[in-house]
């Protein structure tokens, strides 16, 4: 029985049919461990999920919801970049850092352990470029007439790549 188990492990872990001295294997569980596993699975009605890690599905869903709420808070602050006052990315991100620090401080005072991870300024600049719609940002910052002109220039440049029109950026 032990030889068969070692051959199985050699095949699974090392891809070889034969066992050699350089390979390390797990030992077979003892009688006490098998009895403990048997009692555990019978106690929970032959449900194999009893051997999964202790973190429950509800905790995982709760942490996922919290992660999405944190992302929504960050994006609401980054959305202030699309404003007629035309703030710089640096100014928006500086304000975001203040808001995140205040939020983490408030969570700490409430006894919560789920702090929002503060990323680098460059990461948040990329998030502005990636997650905010460029046309909506252009409308908010420059007005409708200028945005339509930029959109027309961009479309004609993509349709006729040989002679692109001048950009008004």
C-alpha cells in the first residue's frame, strides 16, 4: 500500500513513474487521524466541505462587498477630475489621500479593522485614465462644443490614418 501511494505521489508531483531518493513525499495518515476525519465527516452528514478552510462563504462575500464599496468611494473622489473648474490630477489625488486618511481614522475609531489601502499617486492617475469616460471628462472640463470637435478629430484620424487632422489638445 505504501509503495502504491509513493508511486502515485511521484507521478503527481514529479511526473515520473519511478520513485527515487531525491523526491519528498507525504506520509499516509495514521489510524488516529483517519478516525478523526471519519468522525468529522459523519458529524456533518458526509459533506466533504467540512475539510475546507475555516473562512466561510459569508465572510468572503462580505469582504468582496467591502472591497467594492471602497472602490466606489475612491472612484467618487476621482470623478471630481471631471469638473468645469478643471482641477489637476495631482490636486484631485491629494484630496483623495485626505479623504482616505480621514475614512481610515474614522474606521479605526469605530473599532473596524478593514482599512482602505492607499495606493500610489501614479496608480490613481492611471485609474482616472482607465475608469473615467474620456468624452464625459472632456465635456465636463471643456464644454460640449470643444468636446464634439475633439471627438470629430479623433474619429476622422482613426478612419483616415494617412493624414490625421490637427489635434486641439
